[in-house]
């Protein structure tokens, strides 16, 4: 199920994005990128529609995925 990011409380959205960008296996290339920059990048992609928040009813977990993979 796709969760519209603009319908989440601001704190909830930021917590979700922060959890996503700090997961093991998240790689931003050779240069170190700060947490606030990573959060801003993901939020910009949510706002542009490039990515979406996907909730799995089976697992109860949320993930941020590229829309073209849905």
C-alpha cells in the first residue's frame, strides 16, 4: 500500500526518512553525506514523486522505493 507522504505528520515523516537513510546497506558513494543532507535528498524525491512510501501489511514495515519499481 502506498502511503501519501504529505498526509503524514511532519515529525513522523522525518523519523521515517531518518530511519531509512541510516539503515545498514544504504550507500551514498565515495563522499560522506551528512544526515540532514540525506534526509533532504529523500524528501525532495518524495516531493517530486520519484520515490514513494510503501507499507507492507504482511510485515507491518515501511520502505521508501522508486516509483518505477512498483
